[in-house]
C-alpha cells in the first residue's frame, strides 16, 4: 500500500508540475536568450538554460508532456490490441485458438526493442512513427497475459457455475471475466507505460528520438551528453526526470502487483 | 523416549504453545489431537527441534535417541530436483554412517520393501513428481526410519491421502510400533488416532487440555473441545 | 523431451524467418532506394550501383537472392566504408561486444545471487532492507543513464577510472558495471523471493531433521531449486544487456558492434543497419532458445 502511495504521489507530482508550471513561469518554451546560454541552475532559471538560452525547467515540463504522450498513446494501443487478441485467442474455436496461439508464441520471441528501433530507423523519427513502432511490439505481452488469465479463470468454479446456470457468452465476458481481468490488466498497463518511457529514451539516445523543435525528455538528455563535462545539468535534469517517472510508475506497478497477490 | 517439560513457544507475537507437559515412553504410541491452528504442528516441530529461527522457547524438551518426523503433504516434503536415491543416501549418512555407498543402497531397498513399496529399485532412480501420493508418503516414512530413530513423530500423515491408502499407512505405523519405535501420532481427525493410540493428548489453543488412556477419554471426555472432537469423529465413523 | 526440443526449434526458425522477411520487405517498401539523393552520386553511378546490388531485379528475385546470401553468411557490403562487408564488421567487432556482455552478465549473476542470499539469510535485518531499497531504486535506472552518471563521477569529477576506449581491465569496469546494474538488481530480487519460497517448503525441514547443517541445507537443497528459476530469467536479461550495449559502447567509445550499429544509423548505411539488426535479432532469439532448452534439460520435472 505504501508503494502505491509513494509511486502515485510522485507520478502525479511530476505530471501536475509539467502541466501547470509553464503557466506560472515567466519564461516561455521557445524563448531564447542567447546572452545567458548554458547557465547553471539559479533562482531565475530553476534548472539552468540550454545552448540557446532557453529555460530548462519549462522545457523539461514540456518534455514530460511529450514523453508521457508517447508512452500513454503506445500503452493505450497496446492495451486495445492486446486485450482483443488475447480474448480472441482464449475464447474462440479450437482451430483458431491453436493458430492464434502459435502465432503469439512466435511473435513473442521477436525482440521488441530491436524491432522498434529498426522501424524508427526506416520510417523516420517523429512522434507518430515512434508511437506506432512502440505499439507494434508492445501488445504481445498484454495479449499473452490476457490469454493465460482467461484460460485460468475459465476453470475456476464461479465460471462453471455461471455457465451451468445458462449464462450466454457475452454476458459471461462482461460481468464475470472482465472484472477479474481488470486487476491484471491494471498491473500490466502500469508496467507498459514505464517501459515505453524507457524505450523512448532508448531511441533518443540512438539519435532516433523526437526531432527539434519538439523535445522529449530523452532527446534533451541525449543533447546534454555532449556538454556533460561543462554543463552537466543539461543532462542530469532531463535524465533525472526520466528516472523519477520510471521509478514512480514501477513503484505503482509493484504495489498493485503486491495488492493483487494478497487477495 | 521423549519428555516435554513446561514448554512454551512464542513465534513473533503469538504464543503458540503454553506450558506443555507430557512424556512419551519407550514403545508407546501416543496420539495428539486438536483442531487446525491449535498448535499441533508447532509442538511436533518443537519436539524435533525444528522450530523456525525467530521462535522463542522456554521450558525443556528431552529426548533419547534420534527423532524422525513426517509431515502432511508428501509432495512438498521431498526435494523435487533430487532422485529418491540421493535423498536416501543423505538420511542413511545420519543413521548408518559406517556403511559404504553400495551398502547404503541396499539398506534403502530394504527400507522401501519394509514400508511396502513393490519396485524399490525403480523407485530409487525416480524423481518425486513421478510418484503417487501414497508412495511418496511411504518413502518419507522409510526416510525417517533410515535415521534409525527411537521416536517417530507423524504430523497429519494421512490427511492428504485417500481413505484406502490412509488405512494402509496406519497399518504400517502399527508395524513400526510393533518393531519397537515409539510413535507420536498427530491428527485433527480423532478417528485416525483412535485406531492406533494407547494414550491420548488433546490440545487446544496451545494448551494441553486433556490427557489419559484413549478408551477412558473416549468414554468420558472432560473438556468441551474434546467432546466436540469426539462427536465430529463419531458422526463420521459410526 | 525430443518433441519439445523440435517444437522449440520450429518456433525459432519461424520467428527468424518472419524477422528476416519483415526486415527485407520493410526496407524495400520505402520509397526510393539506398542510392537516391542522400548520397552524393551522379545518376549513372547510382544506376550502376543499383545494377550491381541487384536492385533492378523484381522484388521476389531479390528476396530469393537475399535468402541465398544469408544462408551463406553474406550480409552485404557496407555502403559507407569501401571494402568492408557486414559479416566482416561482425567478425572483427563482435568479440569485443561479446566480452563486454559476458563480463556484465557474470557480474550480474554473481552479485545478484549473492545479494539474494544475503537478503534471505538476514531477513528483517538492515541488510535486507538495504538490499530491497537498492533493488527498488536500481531497477528503474536505464543503463544508458547509469553509464553517463558513472562516466561523469568516476571519470570527470573524481578521475578514478578510465572512461573511454577498450584495452585494459580498468577500461572494462565502468561499461560492464553500467550494463550489469539492472540485471543485478533484477536477479537479486527474483532470486531472494524464490529462495524464501523454497525455504518454506517441508523438504527443507526434513533435510534439517536428517541432521544437515543450515549451510548444507541451503547449498544442497534450497539453492538448486531457486537457481533453476533464475535460469528462465536470464533470457530476457541477455536481451537487456545486448540492447544496452549500443548506448554504453557509444558513451565509452568502445569499438564494439554496438558502436557500428549506432553509427550506421546516423550514416544511413542501410546494409550495415539491416545486417546488424538481423544479427542481433538472431542472436537474441537463439540465446533465449538456448536458455529455454537448458532449463528444460536441468529441471527433472519437465522431462
């Protein structure tokens, strides 16, 4: 319970700051002050400035938004595709079950991140391509989980009881299976989001992240590497934010997982 | 024999056993009956010196000779990644260290035959998951006998087995007792205990609430819990 | 058991084939070809190169040729570096990456298991709490960020360890540590929870009742069971280490295969990118397959 709280609070803190702080800050996202480029953190510029004199704090807030946009979108798509595929694979007729199942097994061995990297290389890096590239491989984990869980639930007594009382398929699905699946889905989603953030950072470090003028946390961190020796904050603040985002979500996921196991 | 003197056990915050006093003489079969959670297993472990590390003991457990112990679930009592033979060699190392490896193997075969296993050589080369529950329980009994114990503590030995196998295992216990080993038979099922024991101990909430010869307790139970246990057993076995 | 192995081989081959085919057709689905405007080539030279690389043939013919070449281990020439073939690049640079990866894996496995054991033996004590904290914090730290962190502190600020290139043992330290961090804490966590589970089984009590010391029981009864579970974990961890090596090699200027991969991206050296993607993909799938097999073989319950 403690984990869920810490994770959730941290995550909300970061998200809310990212959403509201720019409204309160005197600096604009794209406002450049070449005279004060690369200054260290101070009271005027909380996180310092980058090579064009832009306020890093505001930029990071926007970066959080973009990184979250990408990961939430990718995770959402994963959820939809994975849930559908998993349900179909678990509940359809014998032959289709075997076919879908085999396909899933084969797809599961394909390395996700590598394929996503390759897709981004080929189709160029923009928010849309990155989201698609991340979703194309991410749904497999969700599908597997859903399929296994439904199979397991089917043999549970309450399902057999409901079926013998004459419940129809859609009814079973909606009122009996889904509520039980909800917990597992929640845990899986809370794990896909941080791994998408991680993947987006990974792509950025390879130079495949979001391109200027947009900046995600990953691309900002990547740009900060070059000037690490002299202006370390340009790396540490974006990187630190990435870390805290992933950490908070992992804590949340862990806590949810523990709570689920306890029941 | 076994003597328990004023034993109290504290695990974490919970007082699992309070002021337990009893003794098990040479060649006796004593039954210990109680509801789930009454402290039976803790008492068994305390006698065999197998309490978990955080447990606090006061009082004394005195015993002469080695103590063998058997638990309820034969599946989790055998190491899944070791062959039966290996598990025997370990026990025999304790009970008959002077034997060579080959001699130990033969002793294992003899023990398996003693407990009624039909193909001892085959069983020795197998892994636990390949064997049935009844066979596994017999193996566990054989393993505990390999220690050459003077006392055998059996904690719910038949609870996980079907009624027919149950009866056969109880016959085996009779045989072991007739060969001179004292037995402390623990169960929540009075019916099982009543078939074998001479004396009876009743435990509830960590305390011994009744003790005495089996027949007299069955005829005239003093404590309400004892009466409960008897009527529960009776309704089944009548 | 044999059937199981054959099944797994079939899956492996199907996955490999899918990846090979997908990469091929994806690359060919792009508008234009590698020889259009990005390279400063004149039209005749570009046409000649297309002919030379067989790019003027129908797609299916190209595909078959491609598969044929693959079967012989030929992944094509580099488009940026004269005279270098992809397979040649792999042969010269992969050993370095492999060494780095194995060092990281070794650190991860030994450190992870040790931490797991300490955490189990000292349950409830400060050691366990410390390890729990460490693993919770560590599991969220991408190896790329850790690599740069270590480079900054141990290299720039404190000047304790070398931060670039490859050759001496000291130069291998920071890169391996960066790669090993997440796997170490993953293993530690997982191993500890398995070990605790195992220690609660009855057969541990039986072993003690046979007179075995706590140490012997731990080593001979508990560890084999817990270690078996860790084996499944190793497959995905290797993937993690492999992918992480791209960035770690870039950060520490290590002349391994990962560096080649990263630079081929910025160089638009398509043949190298594609060839290396295939190589890494095949490597990953093959190693997962091997670990699966290893676990199957070692666990008496499966065969």
